[in-house]
C-alpha cells in the first residue's frame, strides 16, 4: 500500500501531471478516498466502480418520488461519489491501476453524471437546464481527452468545476430541496441549484479552455 503522498503523486501521474495538491478541495477529496481505501485494500476496484454506478442510477428513484425523499437522493449521490473515488484509490494505492481501468472509470463517471442530471430533472429542474448541467459535466473531460489526442500531455488547470464540485452541487441541491420540501419550494430550489451548477460549469470550462488553448498553441 502506497503512503498518502506516494498515492497523490501516482494519481497525478495517471492524470497527466495534474497537481493534486493545488486545490484544497481536490486534495481533501483524494485524501479522504485514500483513507477509506486503506482498510479495504483487498476489495477489487471494479467492484467499487460497478457499485458506484448502481448507486448513482438508484438516486434517480427517490428524486422522482420527491418531497422528503429528495434527502435520500442527495445522500445516494454522495455515496456514489465516495465509491467512485474508492475504486481509483484502491487501484492506484495498491498497484492495480491499468489503462483499461482508467478508461472504464472515466466512462462510468460520465454515466453517473448523466444519472445526476436525470435526478435533477425528475426532481423539478427544467429539462433543458438539467441537460445543460449534464453536458457541462461531460465537456471538460471531453476537451481534455481531445487535447490529449492532439498531443497535449497536461490535463490543464484544476478548475472550479471538477468532479467533487459536480457531486457537491447535485447532492446539496437534492438534499436541500428535500429538507425544504414542506415549504413548497422544491422546484425553485432544484432549479436554482442546477442553474448555479451550470454557471460554475461555464466558468470551469472557460478556465480549462484558456489553459488548453495555450498548450495547443505551442
């Protein structure tokens, strides 16, 4: 089992040299995943990947039920994200990381975020806004992948719209709407939370685009 600092360095290497310590949010997220992985070192990373996706999809059901059930939807979103981080931590920290697993994990992340957008939609966000939220979850990683195919080895700047932010916006929006469900403001809360997520997504894509533009110009 790698030490935490070794794990952060290995994570950076697997993610194109991204600075795992440059953002407190990212460092905290990764450190938490590492702490959870240590006692579970024998669990296959693929099992955590599959379970994380299943929990993300399951979150759509209580979101559709609405009312106080939205709290459960928010909790499930958080649990799915923990499992998603756990699979990467297990793979990297125990020396089981592979290119196949890296690609699979990225694909599962996008499917999970599609489930997040669906949960926001059935909870009350307008369809076009939920679709924009999902697209902005997908776009940064697509840009990084295409830039990589063009020869850019760096992943670009760590923006305000990384995976932890996407999860937090979804989970807190759904959970907060559930807490306030008795006030008949669910649709407004979900719509506002989704809109704020879209705004952060636009800012994050702009940050990443600026960094990639410089790299591609070189």
